């Protein structure tokens, strides 16, 4: 998690998630994120919106999409891709309904961190139109190309591990 800077931007969004019976014998429910909205009613997280045929639609809650000036190269690569994406992370929770909204991000690098982690559910959605404009404006304002500079290795000192004679001189034997 990055520390906010004065140039960080947070965009509030709402997440709609669906719970349905799982086809796996090891899980009761299967979860998927259905939509990310610009505005939603100010109701508690995991408010049931609709239930039919074993499927339930929830307002998973509100989250802030955080944009940081140091991550603009990741945002730019997402914008320049054929199909820009947004990622939502749901995490198992003890209480009902059994999940918690953990994160919403536009950064593919940050999303990748959650791809192989434990029991988190990582869902990828097409970047909503209401986020496309602000993201482009943020990248245009804050992106700076950073050149690659290769570190130079320090020269090895061949005498660093040599045996030292009394008086500070190097040498392997006695005189």
C-alpha cells in the first residue's frame, strides 16, 4: 500500500457482487463482481439488492480507487491496452455473507500482487467509462518518463581478503 502524497487522487466507486451456488463440492458459494458504479445509494456494505433462483445480488460496498503519481507508467500501459481493465479484490470474511470488499484498483501491477494470494477473489472488469476520462487526465498531468540507468558494479578489491602481516602490510608469508 502506497502512502498518499498531495498529488494522489481517490475516486469513490460502488461495487455490485453476485453470489450463486457453487458447482464445487468444496465450496458452498461462488462469487463474481458484476459491476462497478460511479454512484450508489449510501447503504451498508453487503446490502441485498435482489435474490432469485439461488442467486443473490449485493451492493458489496464503496471503495476508493487510489491513483498515485509514481504508478502512472502502469496506468498508461493499462490505458494503451486493447481493453483497459479495472480489478476488484474480494476477501473471505467471517460474517454474513462471507466476503468483504478489499480493494478496487486500476493498476495492473497491484492487481497482479493479488493474483496468487490465498483465498482472495480477483475479478477483472472492463474499465468503466466514468473512470476513463479522469484516469487519462491524471496520467497526462503526472506521468514522467523515467529512463533506465544500469547500476555499475563496484570493482572487486583483490587484496580485501588477503592475509595481513603485522604493521598493516599484505602478504602471505613471513620475511
